[in-house]
């Protein structure tokens, strides 16, 4: 199995991990991930439950993800899942 790899500045290879999903049950909608992602991958979603609304993040534009995992590193609830792209 081959993965897409990248090259760091010091010429060592790495395998980018692209966003696969967000656990909406764990997400508290704080927006830290939204603020750190400059590639317009994420968006807020509102879930109406019994006369109260809950905000959480969703993957709106997965094709924009560059595999940096900045969103997952800023998430205090660890609700992101990532995977490499298989060639």
C-alpha cells in the first residue's frame, strides 16, 4: 500500500493525515479548529434538540484539507479522525 508523502524543509519525508470526520457527540462547538484552519475545510452546524440548539463543527470542504492536522491539535476534546491518502 502506498501513501501520498511530502517533503519537509530538512528533506525528510512525512505522510500527511487528512481529515476524515468529526465526532459530533464529542464536539462542543468551541470553534478553535475553525479559527486555526485557513483552508475553509470546516463549518458550524446547528443541531436542534428539544427546544435547545447545540453547535458543532462539520467537515464542509474535505477537498481543501492539506493534511496539516492543525484542527485536531487544537481540539481539547479530540473529536477529529484523520487518515492518509492511499494511492
